[in-house]
């Protein structure tokens, strides 16, 4: 059995097989300020009280602070629900992006079943959990019953080997994989990651990889926690042991297997308007930009800010470029101040925004106008994602975004 099948079998109480539809007890359910009100509307038609107020988390992150009357009303609905239900994990004071806040608060553990009303809930697979996104109606049912149904997915095995070069990161790894597999090449599949590259990279980089499996259409992404992940979990949860599931070495059940060698890989750029439109940076070097963004649930962590700070130190953002930086959480923001990264960003001429999803959503901040081009560390470059439908979005890692903001065009730091 593979990791996903083992987690689901353990929770279901007997061995599962791909294609089987099962009902599971949920360990943690989550929604945010954008998806909570629709879920609450459905929930109130079927129940008065949530099934367990210690297994639900609501995080305000999509429009924080609210930028329209509508988003403010959404906040009010979710806030009153959280108070009324006395939710134990209710984060509505700008704590940060849900996918960063939940692990920080010790709510994510290996082997757990975690569902969220956001497609990038798959992020928690970095810690060996089965985590997946779903719609607000499904989340409403979970809030009422503590249960959900899953069709057991087929699994794809992805082996990543080699050492990353100076300017490449795990963002380049996952963009390269998406470019090869395709935006629908893993529809409703479990993606399981292996290889010495995966063993060596840290918590932040592992979260970047599982965060983006949804861009291949995957149901979930998962990897066995390495020692760095276990140390992180011990610190955040105050626990010493976890229920870690491993794939059977010889008999793990996989529909397909892919092998990637990253030794000679260039930084990867996802070009407009699809995440699988991936090219090495040498093919897009020199494209003029108007805006850069460093942040999001994909690359707004402390390690990402350090990469950007190392590039921006003693440099200036190009006079024709706007560089926006938003830490993924308040905790990261505080640490970035303590380490001097924020000072570096300000002196370079960047705009520092509060923790949250920010420009990734388009319409909240950093909106692009017609014909403008942005390079960003976010996870999606769909048409109109960051503003005008006739603007252009390129996805890359924090070092490339920072250097491009200095130069005024897509480029990588000299090694």
C-alpha cells in the first residue's frame, strides 16, 4: 500500500482500494473568510451546533483587512459564527494565511484527515497528513457531522533526486513537475514524493511542493516527514511521537511513476496563462515587468523572505517596478523584523503589506491594469488572476522575483 491508502485505511478501520467511496471521521476542518459565510449559510439549515468546536479552524486571510462592504459583511458573518460556536481555533486578527497558520499553531500532524474550504489545503501533506480541499457545502456537512466522503484516489509516485543549484529552489522543482505532468495530468490522484532531494529540503520547501499539487488537478499531495519536519512538529505540537505512515518499499501501489533529476535544472518560470506553461528562465530572460510580488501560501515563509533579502540587500527596486512583499503570517512578519529582512525591503524601496493572501487574489491589493506584467511567487497565473484580464503573470521563486524587481525584467542573480 502507498502512504495515502495507509492513512485512509487506518481511519476507515479496514483496507481501502482505489475507486472505493468511503466515509471518514475528520480530524480537522477549516474555512477562511471567503468560504466560511457560504458554509455557514448551509450549516444553519441542517444544524444548530458544530460537531466539535475543538476540531474546527476559521482563519481570516483572503481580504484582510476587508477592502469592500461585501468582504466586511463576510467577516461579520464568520466572526459572529465563530463566537457563537465558541470555536477553539478562531483566527480573525490578521494572524496570517490559513495554510501557514494551522501548522504554526500545532494543528497539523502526520496521519490526520484534514479538510478545508480552500483548494490549497493539500499543503499539509508536507507533514504526512491526508489533506484536501473541498467546497463550502461539503465543509458545512463536516461542521455539522464531523464526517465526509472520499473516493480513494489512485496514486502517482514522483521521485526527485539531485542537488539544487544556487538560484533554484523547491518552487522550481514543483513548477518543473507541473510542466511535465500537465495541469490535468493528475486529476483526482494522490501525489506522493520520494527521493534524496525530498529528504534534504526543509519544512518550508516541502510545504511549497505539496501546496501546488492542486495545480496538476491532484486530490492530495503527501510525503513522509523527514527529520526537519519531525523536529518542527515536536516544537509546534509539544508532542514527542506521531503516527507516521510509510509506503511499502517494494509493493507500494502506484498508477504511474515519474523520475526527476534536478542537478542541472535552471530556475523555472510558469508563463501566462497556465501553471503548466513552464519554461527554463533562459527562454524568458529579459521580459519587462511592472510588478513583483513575494508572499502567498506558496512562498511567504521566513526562508523565502531570507532569499529575497539576500538579493535585495544594498540594492534598489527599479524605478519602473512596484515590488510588494507580504509575509505569510504574523509570526513570520515578527521574525523577519527581528532578522532585519523588513528593513532591507524598505530600504530597497519595496512595499510591505500585512500578512495575508494579498495580491494573489486580484482585487484586494496590487491589482494589475491592462497590459501590465507581474512576476510573482504565488501559485496561479490564470487570466485575470491579479487584475485586468489583459495583464500577464509569471510564476517563479523569491530570488528570481527579487532580482527581476531590481533589473526591471525577468532575470536571475549572477552566481
